[in-house]
C-alpha cells in the first residue's frame, strides 16, 4: 500500500462534481468525445483487473466492459455522489466503487492490468504524485491511458475576462512541458505523449457557462473574486466573448488536449 496521505485542496473539487452528478451526462459531450478518443487509441490486450481513475458517472467503465471479457472494474472518484450515481446506472455486477484521491490510491502495489483516466489529472494539484501512484498500482507490463487538459484550454473565456477585470475567473491548466515532466518523474518503461488543440463551438456565453456549471467544472483557483459578479461586468463579458462569433458555426472555444500512453 502507498504511504502517501490524501492531499488538501480537493474538497472544493469533490463538492462541485458531487453537486453536478445528476446533470453531468446532459452536458458532458466533450468529455464523452475525449473518452471515446482515448479508448479508441488503446492497444487491444487482455486485462482482467481494470482501474477507471476519476470514473465520474461511469461512461468509461461501461465502454470498457464492452471491450474486455468479464473484467473486474474498479471505479475511483473523489466525489461520492458521482460514485453513487454511477453505481445506480451500472449494468454489471463485477465492479467496485471507491471514493479516494487519485494522488493517494488505496490499493496494493501491482494490482491492475490496465488503468484508464480521462480528464482527471487536471484536477490534481500534484501531478507527479498522481503518476507515481499510477505506476505503483499497475502490474509489471501493465498499461495506463490518460487524457488531460493543458494551458490553452478555455483561453477565449480567459482572455475575455481579462478585458473585464483582474480576477481569476477560469481554471488554470498546466503547460504541456510540466505534464511531460510529471510523467518522466515515474519510471515507466514506455511513454507516449501527444498534444492537439480541439475546438468546440457555442452559440453564446450562456451556453458555455451552462455546460461548465452542469459538469461541475467550477473555478477553484486562488485569485478568484469573492461574492457575486455584477451585472455590468457580465454584460461586458458577454459582449467581448461573443464578438468571437464565427458565422454559421458559433463561438470557438479551445480545449488543449493531451493524451498519454504508459507502460510499466
């Protein structure tokens, strides 16, 4: 077992995603698209013990169950309501649900043949510890597939807010170089890291903010404003952000996607 201790600072993340458990699937098209892309990239090898790290409402687990014959899937998430929601929806019995910090896994060394973690790493304040734990719980020869978001994610929203006030309104994300550094700190025998900018289009500022709220992706950064934002600022933000409108498509928003393949 790991000697690490659960890290502080995740309580707000857990609360935000927990509150969004019932609405998450309604707004999580991007999250499903990324999960599908990650799963499509996976090497089709036998895996009996599978870890879904940051399992959310269980989308990845359901897709993994279709790919592997009778796998035992362990769903781990920091938000108890997410796990409860996923458990109610689960279509198979050979699954476990564990509420824990992804940076301090409550499993023995060499426990899993395969780990999948889609869009979880960006919520972890110590990415090197995340990868160290991932390495520890994989069996020798085991593989991990990870997706996360890098620094340019939501840059259009961040730039628009910067024209309104000096507070931090949008979650910050790591540089790709920092993600690579965290990967290389663990002794994986093989790693492959790819980075690509994805663009999604929104009809309005309200559509984007509704989606972010619906999935629980609230602002948890230091420097954020305390209290409510005034109507005048919101009108200014709407005007600035929606000036980016592309005729016939909507307002482009960047998702700076990083996909990581690892082998122990």
